[in-house]
C-alpha cells in the first residue's frame, strides 16, 4: 500500500498537477496571459488601452469637471491607444508606480509622496452628457477621470493636472524636469524638502 501511494505521488509530480512542466494549470494559464499582455517591443512600453475594454460612465455617477477631462476622437480608434500611452509615459516621468493592464480601463497609481490615485477611462456620449447607458456608448469622445484615494490633497491636484494634460498631449517632460523634476531649483527636491549637502551652512563651497 505504501509503494502504491508513493507511485501515485510520483505520477502527480510528473504530470505537474494538471499543468505543463510541473506547473499547475491555473498558474500556467495566468503566466500565459501575462506573457501575452507583455509581449511587445521595448518602444511600446506602457499602457496601450484597447477600445474593447472601455465602458460608458455608470448611471447616476456624477463626474467632477475638475477631476476629469473630455477628449474628442477622430475616426481613428487607434487614438485611444495613443492617449493611454501618453498617460503612462507621463507616469514614468513623474515617478508614479502603477501596473497597467491593456484590457482594463482603470488603474491605481501611487506617487513618491504616498498619494494614491485611481484613473478611469470611459466612453462619452456624442452630446457631451456625462450620464451614459450601456446601450448608447459613443466613440465620439472619451472621458479620463482621476480620483484621490489617500494622501495630500494639494499634491494630488498637482499630479492630476499633469496627468490630464498628458492625456490631451499638453504635458512637456522637458519643462517639467527643468522646473519641477526630481531636482527642483533653489536647493529643494520634488517633495519641497531641502537637498542634502556636504558643505556646512554659510561656508564657501569653493574652499
């Protein structure tokens, strides 16, 4: 009986518990899905949101005009991917941590100041009305919305402005790094804290 039990265990290990190469079937499927989502060239890094993933704004969900931006599209639906690419590129310049999913129109963003935000992309109605129904999604425009989950409100609105500008193509990385990058002028970092220095206060750095 003991020998049969060990034989059964050997068969299960050799079969991989129903997976491939000793990996369980569920884990193998998840890994394959991840590989498909990340199977792209280095130049295509970031968020390439597919239009099939977008949904209209849920009924009775008001959108704050300060926290959202409506973007009108051309006939080319590839513009949605370009908009999401601009957002993810801005996140890279802003040092924002986020895990993108090309088939998910929302994501959680965390900044270096520990401000947690949520970004959502919706279909908009052709008449510009935020309230939409699943039976009337219109590809004429999309809505990009940012919500604060936790952290400093003032800092959130700084990032909100940068990211919504990026969605419109108005974010300038060069200008950002010159005025508000990781090395801010006047001896302060991006968190507005004094930069560390090896010289004593009041001493001449050239001596």
